[in-house]
C-alpha cells in the first residue's frame, strides 16, 4: 500500500505525488517530454486544474497563469495528460461518484485510491517566462503569409526608351500602341490566433475593440508584426469559435478562440515629385524619389505611389492596434 506521507515531491499547487519515470525527445528546436507520476485519486481534479489553469480577467486584461511544467525544464508546459488506476483490475472513482452507494470500508475495498498519471509536455510560446498580458507575443500564435498585387499602367512614351542586348538605345516610335508598365505591390497577411478567451470578456470587451479597429490601419510601429511602421497594418476582420470545455460551471459560457486577420502593405516604392528647389517647382520639373508605401498610398500613373486625400483626410483612418489585445 502506498503511503503519501512518504512522498517527497509536491506540485506548485501543493499536491503530493511520487515520480515513477520520465522520458522524452529533443529536436533542433522542438522537444517533447513525458512524466509518469502517482497521485491520490481525490487529488485528480485539483491536479488537472493546476495543469490547465483557467485564465482570469483583471480590468481590461486577460491573465494566464503558468501551466504545470517539468522540474528543471520550464521552457516546456503541460499539453495533455492521461489517467488510469495505479493497480490494474480495480475501478477508479476520482470524482467520488460511488461514495453515496457504499459504506466507507466497502468503498475503500472497491475502488483504487491511487492513480497513474502520464503527463505530456511540449514547447511553450512563453518559453521560460510568465505570460504577460501586456505583451501579445506571450499569448498569441502569429503566422505570416506573403503575397503580392501586380498592377499594370500605361506609360508616357516620352519617359521611356528601348534597349537591345548590345546596350544600344532608341526612343519609341510606335504609333497607336499603348505601352504598359508592371507595378508590384508586396503584401503580407498576418494571422493571429488568441485562445481561451473568457466568454464574458469576449462579448463585452474584445468584440467591441475589434469592431472599433476593423477597416482601420495602425497608428504606430507594431513589434508583433515585425516592427511594421505606422499605417502599414490594416485590420481585415476576425473569426471566432467556442471551445467547449470539460470544466464544471461553464455551461453556456464556453471560452472563445478568435482568429484575426491583418494585411501589411509595407515596401519601398517610387514617386515623382518636385525636386525641392524653388526654380524646379516653378518650372514644373519633377524627379523620381524613394517613398515608403503604406495603405494610404495609391499608384498614380506617371507619378508613382502617392497619398490620396479625400476632403483633406487619408483614405484609411488610424487606430491603436495594440488596444485590441491590451485595452
């Protein structure tokens, strides 16, 4: 018979257990680890909740407590666990469903009082640090997918010339032929997945934050999108799904997982503008110069990427995108 009083190990939540064995494997960056322990049957509920703590809402933020991790390896966290009786052939009753049907001595002879728990650990986005509600990096899964938009516009034949393989050039003399130039606009779609959002927080706070940001662009540099400059990140929208839970007391208020989509338009382009001297401005002379292209830049034929103003305002309004996550 096991004697829990002799067990030397205690979880951070105060649950005594005995280590049976542990093993795992490591790759170049990824790793998995397994731990097999023995706990008392009545401690299962508390131990599972320690492995997967419920996030709590503190003011405008969601606070995620640290998941259970193997001693000495805090860069991993609990991903899943399996449970069975420590002695095979006897049923287990970790939720005390059979207490009402048996006398205490009969109950003790019927059910196995100890459990064999196998815990699967994996890499954690926090990687040895506490989840920081002010740092979206620590609770978001962020994926980037790059693509491009390819535009075509007519060019002024006075601005171009033909060149053969020998480097000889000549001015165009085609009549009734429109010449076109391909303009490449690179774009990056960012996908942010935010899991385990409390039901009430999503419906009363987060949904309103996202609706306020939808169709608007960033007003500052965003480190979560590779330090993208202001006006380069556009919030496209979101999808949500409910994460139906095993936890009691959460019926009808399942946590929510939200996937948000952002579009980055951020590259160096060219635009034609006055060279800056008073003489050239008066004469109308234009020269090409580099420009940082954002969502408020539109390709203008023969002028390049320029900002388009409507009633004095740019076409996209600015918004604090970090306020979606941190309030």
